[in-house]
């Protein structure tokens, strides 16, 4: 979004500081501000930076300014806590500053591999496009490119190219097949959804992928796209309608789709999974949506025999971010891992032995953080727990 489009919101911030903590419980809300303890890394400071850039007294060519703009995880926690009229436009303002920087050729070197990866291989990691469907090799799953399925499972970049996470998409396919769903995958024909490019200011790349994805899924005549990726899901839901193309399919996240399959009796839990778990709400599955998917994953977990669900202090709308969003895991891994470690410490306080979530970006970041910080917590996607129980 161009900076011009957010000018109405730049002067809304009263600098009251309410966005720094979760309302009423007074625990930190903003990962970047909390890590750096400098006003300009908090949402209120970023609103000041935006005013300065807009008025020409600050310049995006200043590395310190851009550093602060890119150290935002797009968690929207500030938008949840702030009560002033501009509150739904705080990240939009950050995103507009990023767009402005890209437009002026002020590229963040942390995103160069993403940018060239998209241009060359249609994924944010620059991995060979031909390997995109490799995760499904041991499975007997249909190739959806010939238009012979009702439902397409969209793995997304992270689950397609991280072998340590392949148990997630494989579990999803096995659950759907056990339920009798005619599911297929696009394999090497699946592309990035383009959402990460949008969040980091590369609007042209986003539009290209959004248009291509909508055209492709429309042409295949499928009823539904099901995805495990919270980021991708929110982009399909929030950003795709803005590119002006008719979408003749619905997008569902696995937690809501599997909830329906359980309610219809198509998925039943036959095995006990004796585990004390706590659930992490991904920002893109919560605050990024008009109606966050907070109950769906919890309902699924509670229905599984043997699962004991215990809650952290900051949950649902007030959830603390995993740290990986908004391009931070690529451009500022220190901030991403610090934020994840803060969450893991909170999770450990519950006495749970496992942290369950429903986003591969969260899962990857927590796994990286457990390798370096809080040990002893296993990290799972909801689908992996369901797979253990069917
Ligand atoms: S963003 Fe909202 S809550 Fe934060 S300082 Fe500004 S007005 Fe207050
Ligand atoms: S979106 Fe999250 S990281 Fe960014 S300013 Fe708001 S609270 Fe801080």
C-alpha cells in the first residue's frame, strides 16, 4: 500500500503507550519494542517515524529508520490493545513504509534471497521448483493439475521445502484420505501465495502470485482450497479479494476443515494420545482475521482422548507472537528467536510437555528456538496430534 493511502491514520496516535502491554494483565504485547526497549521499536514510535517520513524530516534512506520498520512481526498485537481510531491501520502504516522503501530502491538485503527465490523458483526460499511436491512422494495422493479433485491441499512454501516439517502435510493428507475426501495437490505447479512479498513491501510480486493462484484454482473447478499455513490462509482471505478477481472457491484452514470432518463423523479418534499440551495462537489465524480461529483448534485438541489442554497467560486475541511473521525470521533472526523463546518460557510455565500450534512458520521458529533456548518442549501442529489419534 502506498504511504499516501495511510495519511489519514498517521496522526491518530496519542502516544498513550497502551499498545505496549496487554490490557488489564500488564504483560508485554509488542515483541520488537520489548526486545529493544527503545521507543522507535514500539508501535507508537513507528507512527512517529511514519509522520517524519511523510513530512520529509526523516528519510527512508537512513538505515536506522529502515531497521525499525523491518523489525515488526506484523503480529497486530498493538492493533488489539490500542483503543484510538487509527488502531486497525498500524501495521498497514508499517507496510506502507516498506512499500515506499522498495519503490525507492532501498532494498533490505535480508529479503534479497526471498525476492530472487520468488523470481526464479516461485518460492520464498529459492529452492528448486521441481522439488516442491517432494514431501508427498511416499503418499498415494492425486495430482490436482488435471482438475479431477474436489479439494486441493495447498502446502505453501514452508511446508513444501522444510523436510523437518513434512510430517505436517503428510498428516493432513492422511487425515483427509481417512475421511474419504477427494483431495489432490499441485506438486511442482503450486506457487508461493505471495503474502510474504506483500508484507515486506514487494507489491508487484504479491499481485503476480495472487492473480496466478486465483486463475489456476478457478480453472480447475475445485470447491475448496485447504491449507495448514496460517499466513497463507490470511492472505487468501484478506488480500486476495483486493486484487479484483472473482474467487470461485473457498479457502479453509485445516483446523476449521478438520473440525467439520469430525463433526460430520468422517474423522473419529480411536487412539489415546496421553499428552499435556498448551496451544499457541498464530497471529495470522487470530488477530489477522475478522473472526479469529481460536476455538476450532482447541475444540479439536479437547476431543482427542488423552490430551490435557492447559493455557498460557497470553492467549487468543492477546497471544504473544512466535516472532517469525512479517518477514522478521528472514531479515532479523535474532528478534525472531528471542520472541519465540519468550513464548516458550511462557509455555513451560504451564507444565505442558508440548506446544501445539497451527502454522508452519510458528512451528519452524519454535523448533529453532528450542534448539538454542528452552529445552524439553516438543512442538507440533494440530494435524500431527490428530494423525496420532485416528
Ligand atoms: S498506537 Fe494507540 S495505544 Fe499505542 S501509543 Fe498510539 S494511540 Fe496509544
Ligand atoms: S504489529 Fe506487533 S511487532 Fe509490529 S508494532 Fe504492532 S505489536 Fe509491535
